[in-house]
C-alpha cells in the first residue's frame, strides 16, 4: 500500500511516482516547524513521535537543496531541512475539501513566518549552487554510500526476499524445536543455500568472506527480520486505515502461540477506492481481567498504531463459552467509554451459531464443539460417502426426505443458519455412519478416523445432548430468518432491523408459555432418542449430587425444563436485546440512504430521525436535512434508464456521491459495521486466510510474523523499507562496537552464517 503525503491539497502517493517520502522529524522543535508550515490544524495536537510514526511529506514540498540522494535506494534530507513549498489556496476553489486535511486559517503573522523560512531556504539554495559549481558538478554535500555498505544492503535485501517467500508460502522457519547448541539447519537456511547456489551475488560475497563457516543462523537475527517484515506490512495497511479514519474491531477464535493465548485482531474500514475491507493486523494477548484486555486494546490501537478509539464505530467478537462471556464484558466496557463502538454480530458467522456460542452452559458448548469436529470429520470424500449411504439407509421409506437431508449435508452445513434443524434430521443417520466407520469392516479408514468416529458417537448417544440439540433447534427457529436477512444483502439488513420487534415478541411468547412449549420439545427429543435407541435419563453427575438412582419420567422432564430449556430461552432473549439496542437499530435503519431501499420505500424515508447517532461524524451536520432532501429528489426524478444502486458499495462508487458529503460520510461509517457482509468470496477474507495458515502449519511452528505475511500477501512488501529499518540495528562501522573486543564484535556481527555447498 502506498505512502500518502500529509500536505494540504496534495494527493501524491508513493505508487504514482518515484518521489521520496520523508517522515516528520522526532525532534519536537523541528517537528513543530514542519507542522506550522503544513498549516494542518488536525496535526497540531499530535506529538512528534506520533507524527514521525504515521505521517510523511513528499519531496515536492522541500527545496531541492535540502534533498540528498546517497544511493539508488536511499534519499535523505539534510538535518536542517524544513518544508516550505505548499499549496494553501486551491482548496478554496473546491467546495468539498477532504475531511482529514483541515487547513487552518492563516493570520498575517503566520504568513510572515512562512515567507521568512522560505527566504532562508532560498538563500541556502543559492549557497548550495555556488558550492556545487566550485566542486565541479558535485551534486550533493553528503558522502556517497561506500561499496561495503551497498553490498551489505544488497545482502540484507536478499534475506528479506527469502523471509517474505517463506511467509507467503506458509513455510515455517524451523523444521523442529532445537536449541542453538545443536546448530541444526532450518527452512530459512535451506532457502538461503538455494539462493546462494542459484547465483545470488550479494549472498555469495557475504558468505564467502565470513569468518565462521557453519550451518547456523542466529535466532535473535531471525526474530528481528521477522518483526521488521511484520511491522512494515502492518504500517502499509494502517496508512489506509488512518486515511479512512473510521473503522471497526473484529476478533476471532483464540489461538495458542508459544504457550500464550492470543486473540486475532482484524480492522474493518473503507479504503481510498471506497471498497470495504477487513484486514488482519495482529494478535492480542488474551490474559488477565476484562479491564486489562480493554486497556490492551486501547494501547495497541492508540500507542502502537496511531489510531483513536474515538473513531471506532463497531465491534464484533467471535468466541465460545467462557471466552464469549469475557468478551461480552469487554464489549460492554468499550461501549461505556466509546458509545459509538456498537457491539454487533459478525457477518462471518451465522447469527444462530453466534447465539449458541454465547451460551455459557457446558452441554451447549459440547454441542458446539461436536459440530466443529463433525464439520472437519466430513471434509474427506470417504467419510462423506459413508454419511450419504447412512442417510439413504435411514430414509429408505421416505426417499424425498432423504434426498433433502442428503442435499443439506453436501456443503458446509455446520456453518449455516439452519444448522440445528439439519442436525436434528441427520442425527440418526449420523450415528449409523459413525458406527459403520468404527466397525471398519472393509478396512477403508485409518485408526485415527475410527477413533474419532468412536468419540463422536459416544457424545451423540447421550440423551442430554439430544435434548440440548432439540431445544436449540426450536428456540433458534425464531431467529433463523432474522439472522439470514441480517447477514444478507443491504435491503434485507434494513428490513431485518424493522422485524426485530416481532422476533422479540415471539421469544417472549415462548417464555410466557414455557410449560407448553417445553412439553412438545421434550416429546420430540424422546422420539428422536427412541429412533436411535438411546436411553432416556438425566446426567449421571446430577444423579450423584442428588443421591438418587431413579427418577421418573415427570422428574426427568422437569429437570431438562429447569436446566436446559429455561436457561437457553432466557439467555437467547438477553443476547438478542443486548446486541440490538436502540443505537444499533438506528444505525441499521440509516441504510435507507441506499437508493434501492429509498425506492422500495417510495422515497418516503426519514433518515433525519436516526442521524443523531453519527451527527458528530458528519462534515456539515447543519445542512444534513437539506442534503437528504436533495439526495431523495436526485433518485426520485432519475431517468428511466438509470438503475438504483442496491448496496452501500455500489452507492459509494458513484462519481457524484462526493457532492453529498454528509451522505458520503454516513455510508462510509455504516459500511464499517461488522454485521454487513463483505463482497469477498468465501475463502478470500482475512479470517479465512488466517484459518488456512493455522491449518497448514503445525501448531508448534506457528509464528506471528509469518502469519501476518501469509494472510496479507496482497499487501505491498517494500523490501527497501525493510532494509532501511534493519540496517541501523547493525552498523558495521560503529567505532563503539569495534572497541568492545573480539568476542562482542563476533556476537553482534550482521553476518548470518550458513554453510555454503556448491552444486
């Protein structure tokens, strides 16, 4: 991703030219002069460290005398360089300036100071030209890069090329965990050897001159190179996030890396091409209390990434069981501090599965985990064929029903909105399938598959699990259509927001008549258990606690009513109410700004009633009513050949949407809400790519940096930037290093030692 120039009225970026881009200086006094000359009001409150880390100016804003090109890969500024060339007037001809570059009004004193600095620069430029004439055309007063330094940079560049290749191909660094004392080769070394023997001149020169000729690479150096790659890729993405301003947080399933539980963190935002994106940014340590995790989120975003939680407009957390309970508290704490960080379900996960994941009951979590294992178990064609045979056998007297069940199980049914409906229908043949695989009469399946089949069949043959599945199916029937619409097209999402009242009414009606509903559901569970020859009984643990060995049918039914049905219905109701509070519904109803929805509503929409949610985000909130009126008139009186855009993405791509700045901002903010589906195909989202990395690499060899490279292969990997960041870590000609003695010098040398084998 490109670097963007922070200067007002400048739209240059690094991908459009060979211009150099320079960071704001760390020195506070000099940095203040840069900010003053930029005349960017929004930069004045930022620290010099924040500006240095996240903002750049292109070379067009500096006098040429201030710029020195020390090598083909490096352009630097003089230590006293101050930007003096700015366009501070063209925005006056543009009625809709970019929101992020607010140009402050200049006083006479400000103008006088800028002119004085520009004059001083001009004088220095004249002196510079005189010096160059005296030195017969020498174009720079900075020393040229030495041959050794240039060769070293080429060598380091080769190392980064190899590491990026490892990351993109999800190849782990190490073959196995070994100590440095064993000096064992790894994948990094193997690829370096390949590059050497393939003719990499920079590597060959470096390694031929190495004092030590052994097969070894420093773990410290590896980690530094990986970290630099990771940070460079992340910085590229953060440039666009900051350009967008508004974003949403999305977290994934817990991952255990290096004996620590880590939470994958994604950011959803609208990029400079008005496309909705969701990118993987990092892992966050999942440790400590909820308040500590909230603080960790804030630190990660503000201190490390230069983002503000004030610009967060949504959050979605994918978690199960106790983790879901903890993340729910985290979401509430974040909303208390940042009310517009709305907690909503994520479009990656069916709403019914999300609701089931949020239930902190052991029996429900067993069902959820079993579903996950079933989904993995039937990924192979052999096991899927066995399930198809079992379905045909079980439904041989009802072929139409059997065909429907077989069709429902042909895809990723364990991730669909109707997963529990399908599970109830497929449960008897599923148990038959597991029994057949366990017996393995034809020797088709390996031992690990038969062992998994045995484990799954033991779980599914438990009456408590059968009752739990039936209760989940019946309770979540009321939210199934709502969830499907909520994660469908934009128009469906808008109408889903209006149907929430009916969903809550249905759930309340069930709660008020729980005895009647439970009786029907319990009979369904008994009937299903009878088909599978599963004994009807309460859990053994409960019997042991009650010190009784016999419970009648009535007592058994009451047990499941009290410990399964009622907790499930109450928790589902509470979760739905929490996730669709007043602000959440207001935000979703603002989707009526999409022209197709306006047309469906006969252009009789009332966005003004809900606009107060985001009034502070709009560039001109006072003109919103008039602008909305013009927006409706534009589409109402369109030509017959003009088609109404049906999605937010389509609407944002319209060339004239920029003439409606409030509407444009509104749509961009709404786009970031995690509940709206991405345009990407299945398997192409960042969460899918992360899952692909975790599946393809052995758990013990998971690496945060390589995961970042693999998931973000589409992001620009600027090797020159990586080299610039790495070189200061090991300055070869540092006199202090030379004075420390041979042992320290050998330990700090930048040479990565690899045994070279000629072929």
